[in-house]
C-alpha cells in the first residue's frame, strides 16, 4: 500500500484541481455572455469575502474570494450571484438595459447558462482525446480464457473460448468496452451475448460483488463477471528472450507448457518462475498448426511485494492480451467524446441507483473526499492527476446540469418553462425557487461533508 500524501500536498493538489476547473466553467459563461453583448459585473473564483481583485476597463470586477469551493459570474440585471433577476431596472438608460442578461432572447440566455457545464464537458473530452492521441488505444479480443472460482459468467453458462459480442444489446468490439457495463453494476443482471461455434448465444449473468482496494486503501464494491481474459498469445519479447531464441513468434498461442494444458496467460508464470535453468517444452498453435519448442528457462530478478529481490525463471515473453494502436487526432476526439458520454451515463445510473436504494448514499462524496483523492492522484504522477482532473471536470458539468434552482440546470428548467408558457416565471417565484434550491444545495453539501468525514481513517472509515 502506498503511503498517503502529506496534508500540504493534498491542499495544493486540491486547489490545482478545483481552481482551474472553476475558472474554465465560469469562463464559459463569461465568454458567451460577452459574445451576446451582456455586461459582466463580477467574475469571482470562490464565494464570500474578496481576498484580491481588480476592475478591468469594461467595468468587470475580477476577484478571488475566501471560500474556494466554486465561483460565479454576475451579469448586469442579476440580483445576486445565483443570477436571480433583479426586480428593479429603474434608472437604467436604454443602452444599459439592452446589456442586461434578462432582456436577451431566450435562446441566448440558455446558451450563456449552458456554456459553463459545456466547457467542463469539452475539457474532459479534450483531455481524454489528448491521451488517446498521445498513447494510442488498446485493442484486445474479449475472448474467455478462463474463469475465476465461483464465476458468475460460468454459472450462467458461459464457456471457454466464447467471444463476447454484446452486452445489454450494445455491441462489444473490444475488451475495453466491457468494464463500463460491469464495474458499477454489482449484483445486477446483464444480458451477455457471446459468439460460440458460429452462432450467437445470449446469457443472463447476475454479476458478483467484489470489494477492491487501491494502493491508498480506498475501497469500493464493484461488479465482477468472474472471467479471465488473459488469452495466452505471445504479444512480444523482452531482452534476450529464450522463447524467441527457441523459435516462438509473436501471435503464437501457447496451448501447453510441458504436460500442462494452458488456457490463460496467468497459468504460465507459476510453471516457469520456480525452474530457472530447466528446459521445458512449449506447445503453440501457429496458423492452425501445433508446434512444439524446447525452451531453456532463463534466470531473472524480480522484486516481491515486500521489496525483496529474488531469482526466478523467465521466458522473456509479453502477454498478448492486447496491442496499442496509434490513433489520429480526429479519431481521438471521437473516442474522447464517446468516453465522456459513457462516464456521464454512468453518473446518471449511479444517481438513479442511490435514489432507488440500489446503492448506498455513503458513496456520495464532497470536497473533503475530492481533496483526498486529488492528493493521492497527484502523488502517482501527472498522467494520473490529469486523468483525475478530466473526471472531476465532467462531474462538475453533470452536477451543474441537475434541474435544481440556483444551479445552471435550474435556470435551464426555468427557460424550458418559459418556452412552454410563452412568458417567464414572475420574479418573486424565481427568487423563492432559487432560495429553495440554494438551501437544498447547502444541505447536500453538509451531508456529503459529513459523509467524507466519517469515511476518514481517524473516524474509523
């Protein structure tokens, strides 16, 4: 288990996550508002008392405020930072009134409000697309190599060699498609379609529940199919590989080591590591033909979980579970967009499950948990940290789109009502709705903060 980062690192990482994401969100509102000619009174990172700020030539007050848990853009015509309409516009000239937010056409107001969450969503897309473009994508066949003990898939009738082609009616082309349907659906039944002997068989699989922990001790319950996808195909060679020297090639499928039949790559190390210097026969399938190669096992050094080095036998081969394929920039954007929508869909499902009682409300997290995870991901390196920023960015987009008065989604709900009624709700109704929504958000913040606190080790979490 990796040691937890220091408090100073955690605070720094949290500010490094939340500050830019709030800035990006509010810039979305600001830029689209300015595009439509709305005067911006205040652009604030944080709430409450101003710590520092300046006023630009257009009259906008840019400021950093004391409570760094969000931000706001206040437009001309807003009564408060929640964008409740001001009941009084007396004293404004015609030109000044034309630059207030609430006199703009409905479609412009909706786009200004939508711009904040949309910018957070697009940031997630951009990060995921950049990763895909830089590293490529994993391509791996979703073929069943073996089953774990008490496998849910095996109990449902799945067989070795089955290739998963669809889950719940959605096509599965790659092994990486499967986790979206499994991880967050512990205990649920999913329809898994497999290709077997030239025909498609659909099986209802009730996913097992498995508690897993990361290197920092954070635990969660995930769904488990009970399938080992480590197909024993040679994906490459390492160093002076004795397997390559003996004649094995990339793409060979290992079917036996000595007299032991091999179904999964995970079966191979226990047969090889205890026997450095020994000669074993390895049987592979190549272009439909079985070939046998005598291989003298090399001696290598590995470091075990306790940090101790030991000598083990090695074949010098890499598992062929998948390969990295380069991706062009246009395709990378498409993959980033698709992945972002899937993440948001998972959030919708998770929230629905919490309200229906299918998942515990203790899974809801707030700023303390985000800060904790920020420090942990920061300690793992920039790739992990930037990936975490993408996840939090799309979380901010999703939360702000909830139809709660006071949030962006609440304003969009008002505009939907205005579109149907052909006139806006009266100012007093909007004001009371926003007050109620803000109270609800504050109550939710209090609840998730308590949730975060009881999950900390100091409180027995």
